[in-house]
């Protein structure tokens, strides 16, 4: 069915990924910004994950995403943003290729207590040419680093934005998404 303006009446779907290491706050981030009750595929951590999942820094974590998180934000009548949170553990990375198909960009969440855990996500998006920014999830009672220190530690190119955020806070997480969209639009305009 066509609308009066000749369009098909359906909004354009814009897909973004929320990626990063195990326990970095991806599920929390998607839940903070989604206008719908997010879809979560969390399961309890079991003894099978002992020795596989590093709980350093997240010792109280009791669940893990085993497939993805999904949320939605309606930007306008013509545009809907779909958020897909990736699983963080290495044994689920095979899903990243499927989840990234059609994605216009990504947020790489980082935890400065375990910064090395976001290297695979940075490498993944760089190698596939998917635009991204790094959002440092400032957990309570963790040391605060300057953006330049994080950039150096991750060996990021100067054009990759780095932000500080609180994944629990809707305003903070929304600010990350707004900055990502600005980065993607600006990067595309420069090509």
C-alpha cells in the first residue's frame, strides 16, 4: 500500500550494534534507551562457564547474554532505530557476523577495569569498515581515565570518538547514540 507521498508507508529501519566485552553493560544500555520492553536472551551463569568466562571485575554477575539484546527507538514517523546488543563472550562471537549484517554503525562499550576485553569489538568493526565510537561505561568506584589515555591504550585512530557514559542512565546512553549518529553522518559526508 502506498501512502499519499508515494512511499510504501513503512518507516526506514536503521540498525545499530551495541558491542563490547563480557559484563560491560550492553544489556543495561539497550534497556536504558529502548522504548519497548527489550528482548533479552540472558541465561544464568553455570559451572560450565567456569574457566571460560572471566569474572574479574564483575564477580557479582549472575547472568549472561547468549544470543542478543534487542530494543527499538522511534526517531520519527519515517525512521526507526533498532538496537542489537551482541553477546560478549568469545564462544558467541560467531553471531557477530549475522548481527552486523546491514548495521550502519556500532557503539563499543568499554570498562576501564578490563579494557582489553573491547579489543575484539574494535578489531571487528575496523576490519569490516563499520563506523563506531567507544563509550567508556563509568562503573561506580572505578578509576576515571581521560579520553586520550583510553585512545592510546586501545590504539584508536584520531577520528574514532570516545565518550564517557553511564549505561544505566537513559540520558547518558541516548547521548552516546546521538554522538554515534553524528559521527556516522559526518564520516559519510567526508567520503
